[in-house]
C-alpha cells in the first residue's frame, strides 16, 4: 500500500500531475464511513452523511482534472443485509443528494448514469434517479456513474439473460457471441472500462464491483477513510497511477507501437 502522508502539499502534488496522462474513467469504492463515525463516537449514519460531502468534492475535483467518467459504488446488493434503519437512511441520503445536486450538475456539465438493479429500489428513489438522468442527459463534461443496488455477479446474470432472450428472439446468434457483445449488454454500456479503481478504508478487495469491466484496471488501495478522502488523497492515487506501465497483456515495445498508431 502506498505512502499516505508525503510531505508535499496539495499544490505541490498538483504540479507533479501529468495532464496528458489523466485516467479517462476512475471508479471508487467508498469504504470507511462507519469506522469514521466510530472514531468520533458518532452514529454510523453520520459517517454516511459525511461521506456524501466527500462524494461531492470528488465529483468536482474529477471534473476539474478532466476525468470524463467517475463511478462511485454507493450501495451494493449485499448492503441490504445491514440494519434496516441504516439502509433506510442511506436511501434517503441518496435521494436527497440527487435532488440537492441537480442544479450543480446542470451548471457544471455533469451527466448522471445509475447502474444496478434500479427497479428494486423504492418508487420515490427510482423516480428521482430517472428524473435526474433525463435532465442531465445532454451534459458532456463528466459522467457520474452511481452504482446502486449493484453487484458484479448480478450484472453478469442480467447480461446473460438479455443475451439469451435476444438469441431466442432471433436478434442474436450464438456464433456471433463475443466479448464486445457481452460488453454492450452490461449496465455500463457504452461507457469505457475503468482505468483506475480506488478503494478507501484499507481493505484490499474489489467486493463484487465491476467484475467484467475491471479486467485491466489499475487498482489502488488507501487506508484513508472515505469521509477523509479529499483532493490530496485523490492526487496521491492519480500520481501512483501515472507511475505505472499499463501493458494490457502486451510487451512494452508492443504497447509503444499500439500507442503510436492511435
């Protein structure tokens, strides 16, 4: 796990960032809200409330840096097993966030795309999501992907169901099945796969998030709890990403040839 507390200030770190090597798609597993609350002897829901502020700042900063897609793992399909009061609060916070952020999204070119089994959420939250998606559909500066009631395995099951249905209807043949066809039936289509995954909170696993999409994603794990994840922590993740050599299964010289041909 990389050093979390270098001596450099945010301003100094920003000067070190290669503006020509900004990841196009960053995905974040926002972990550590409950532990943050425990550390200050506050209810767990207070950690989720503070986590929303970190999410707002992450979207703003990603947009400033030129990141085109930011995916936030907001609520997993496994999170339904949490205490009912906590689940209800999370859903309320999500709806409130979308309602309060709509104007900022419109002003700052943020497009919303929600992924997951959205149809299992409350009608009120579903309506809110669809409304914000519709109103921000023309925005082009950055796409904010909110993974809600999302599970990577569930996504693959739903994807297979759609492919089987299209095959049975004669719109798709089994001989034409390919990785590209699978990708086009995922929740995230037509967005590119993540270049970088950031997980806060110190855990080092991907927790059923974007299983297909992250085949070649760079992984970055930080001990910083999500409510404490600010611009400096974001910069550290990006700088770590920029020190890596992405090969996609190729040799270095093959990558150079591929990049020069783009």
